[in-house]
C-alpha cells in the first residue's frame, strides 16, 4: 500500500458519548490527587530560568539566582505560571470507578480561559503537588465545531509543606474533530506575511520594553488610567513552540515522546495518535506546530496553547509591577486562535485602586491584539503594591479548606510510599 493510499483512508470518527457527559456532570465538586507528574517535579534555579525564557521572559527575578538573593524574597523565585511545568505525582488510593473522569476518546480539547490566584512564591527546592476537580459542565452548540462541551476545572497546587501556592480554574472546550472540519468559519483567514519594514516596527517595540525590577513601584504613585506600556510577542514561529516545550509545558497528561516510548504511549492512548501525511501515527497535539494537520480539521494553520498566552499576559504584568509587588490574580479569555505567523501587541491600563485588609491593590485591564486588529486574549488582574505608608506587600491567605485537603493528601502519599518501600524490602 502506498503512502497516499494510507493517508486517503479516513480516520476513525469519534463523537461524544452521552454516558461520558453524564459522568462529567456527576463529578462536579469531587477532588482527587493529581497522580501524574509534569515534566519537572522540583523547582531549581535552572528550571525556573528555562521556564521563564521559554516564553521570552528575561526578568532576573526569575532567571538569576544571585539577583534573587538580594530581593525581598531572599532568592530567585519562579514565574507565576510555573505550575504548568512543575508538579510531582501524588500517591493516592484508587479512584472508585464511579468517580473516574470520562476519557472523551478522540475528542479535541483546547483552553478557553483561566482564572488564577497566587498565594506564595515558588522557591528553589520546592516540590509541587496538586489536586483537581470539576466545578462546572455545560453542553453547547458551537459555530466552529457543532456539539461541544465546556468544562470548568479547578487545580490547586501546593508545596511540600502543604502550603497552597496557587489555585487555577481552567475553562476547556471539547469538540468533535470531524464536526470542526465541516465548518467553514475560518476559510477566509490568510496566513500572516511580513516585509522588512513590518519586522522593524515589531523590533521597535521589543527595543523599548523594560523590566521594572528593583525600581519599586509604590501604590501611591499609580494613577487610575495609567498605561502599563506596550509589549510584543511574535511573529509566532514553530521555533517558538519548540522553545516553549523546552521550558517543560505540554508533557502531561498525554506524554508525547519518541521512539520506543512513543510506541508504548500509543498502546496506552491509541486515539491520541493520528496518521500524518506520510501515514505515520503522530500525536494530535501536533495541531500546535503542524499546519497541514490543523488544516485537515478545519483551521487555517497551527496555533499556540492558551497557556502560552497566559504566560505572555503574566509576563506583561510582572515586567510592569517590579520585584516588590505581588501578582494576586489574573483572569483571561482565549477568544481567538493565535496562528503561526501571528504577532500580538499587549497593552493595558490601571482601572482601579483600593485598600483591602490593610493591603494596597490595583486592578488592571489588559489584552493581546493580533496584527488583524482582533483582541484574542482579554484579561483582568489584581496586583498588590508596596505602600510608602503601609510598607511591604503582605501575601494573601490561601483558602484554609484547600490547605487542609493538601495536608491530608501529603499524609496519605507518605503512608503509601512507606508501604511501597516496606513491600520492596520484603520482596528482596
């Protein structure tokens, strides 16, 4: 059989199963330990540096160990979105069958938006763990893909001391791949192209970008309506996607890998592997770097991860706020795809100032706008700033119920690890 004959054969079509949707609804409010690791399990200066640089962030607070030691944090700290690259698996009791998450086999998933609250910095040597659950399930008819499912999940990340580092609510859209291919919504979108003058204008933005750093930004000095400046990201290239993966994102839960490990992974999750133009089974995740595959399911080109733009948004904020501030929360929406070749310009302004419990806060609206003039990722954020009168920023308190659950999960993890070691010793 020739390669062309292989690729002309239609792939198996996967659709939503009603029992999977019903199972998802039943699991609202149920939390389980996250038993699969991310690419990394423990923060280190190199991991923090590489993660920051993977999305274009050279803030020395995140990338320079010696610089961090001279800040109020006493050491280099991780960028806000590091949770997407660092997490150690928790050992836990088997999940009852009726509480297992539906597989949604063969269904395409993409991130629509996130809301994150940060409570403590991630420091050198911190091991991160997590638990997760579902908060909301909605079924809709989508212009892009016909039948779709919108799921709001909650992930809680904590350190080895059971201190909650952050909570993150993630909205994911689940669509049937064959339906999206039938739709013509994106047929009119042309890939971006650039002249040398176009690139020069983008470079001018890059050249003027600045990291606030040690130049403390005080709450009293900030005015409502004040601009946060301009930041550029792009034009997006396949290289950008490769470098982003090198920072640690994109390896859980599907675990893309190579050679023998890829063979083993195919046995585990066969529907995730879809033949490419040469008839070779490859990960559906390649929609983020393989434009021919993206076109096969109805999109004009490969596109980024929603989490990549969340990294960009947080980068924009941390550049502006300086070392002594604290990013309390950020809520983003991914309204449009960001295709290979697209360029985004980030702008924002202060929309409010307030005090809360003796803490000095500013509220910000920000957005990423593509070269088409489309706002693809609007966001809001709250930042705690030091005060000339009130002093240094005090960190917010994490939800007590989450820290209690984290402590119980760490305790059970330790028990199971002791049992495992005892069993291994008896076997030897």
